[in-house]
């Protein structure tokens, strides 16, 4: 199973959106070089307020470009980086990957999937009503999060649009993704 990087984004300041870049550098154990969310411990404001010593399981945020097309059909206009992701992908069912999946990106970088992004109200501040499109409930009443996945950097390296992403599933039994 493989896919492609369609965009990379980072921001050194807290902001909901992240500008697109020609490339980003992933740093092992830290995240995206120069990004406000890089670090060994949590950097997301709500998590820092809870416990700033928690490990940062949200070093790199990946989101599938197919989501932008889907919500675009419902009148929303979303471009890469606008939902705060670092890596926009195409061709991989990110939400269907199990915990512990390794994503080999480009020539060197490897990230390990830790869980689902937990969408927040900032999405509605970006575009009113969009939050309902990226988080909802299934027929059994379970919460379904569709705003991408989070990961930690195992092996650093440069990532650029056009890079190939190769998926390496962990040994079974697979654990489904949950919010991190």
C-alpha cells in the first residue's frame, strides 16, 4: 500500500492554519523542524494545560486530500495546510490504519501512527459548519473522527510534495485508531 505527499506545511507560531512549504524536515523524536507543535512533550495548548509532561503523540499531523474533495462537494473550500496538518496525502486510507503503522515518507523519513486527530471548535471558526463534516457519529452512535491522524517521528528526513509514502503495517492483532 502506498500513496503520495501532495503538500507539506508548518508554522512556528500558534495558528489554526499552516502555510505550505517547498519542504519540511522531520526530526526523530521531535516532529517538524521549526513547527510550534514539535517537541518531546505535548505542545497543543489544551494538553499542556492538562499536563505539560505528557509525551507528544501529536508531533506530525497527516490528513488525506480526499477529505477536501468530499467536503468541497458540500460547499466547503479547504486547501492543504488550512486544517493545521503538516503533511497532506493522497491515495492512502489514513483513517483505516492501525496504531503502530509505519509510514515511510520520501527517501528517509519514517513516522509511526499514534491515533486520530480530535477535531475542535477551531474548525467551525475556520468555516462554520465544517466541524460537523469531520466529526460525527456512526449508526451505532460511536464518534467518528475524520480530520486526519497523528504520528511521531521515528526516523528524520526531508519531506516534499510528490514524495512517495509506503505503508508498513504492524504485526497483528491490529489496534484501531482512537483519539490522541
